[in-house]
C-alpha cells in the first residue's frame, strides 16, 4: 500500500500527483530568524551606514537591508543579522 504523507499525517487517499501548498508559516523571530534577540538590543533598531562600521564581509552580507549601503543596528552599533537558513526560507515563501 503506497501511502502519501501530507501535513504530517498518513493519507493513503491522496493522489501522488497532488501537491498541497503551505497556507501559513509561523516563525519565532528572535534567534530563529535574526540575532541578537530583541531584549539584548539597546534601543529600537535603526538604519546605519555600513561604511561607518568595521564589519566583516560575512556580517555585512547577513546584516544588509533593502536600503543600499545600510545595515540594521541598535544604538550601540551592534548589527542585527539574519541567519542564512532563515533568509533562504523566507525568500522561498
């Protein structure tokens, strides 16, 4: 008996050619999508010119925003970075 697995449940009546699309994705944001956690920040996040910080290329890539040349930091200039896997997952949905 060829049973298909759909939504974590055994569903032997599902046609193998049927594809179900995800309708909802829920993320626990702090330290799952980005770091540091919000309680570890000093003040609200702000856009900061990347050139004003001494960040490695890896950190710059993970801290980039939609604003060219800007990164997101707290008021002590700690960058807020997105985990690589989280960035990929979010770009896929």
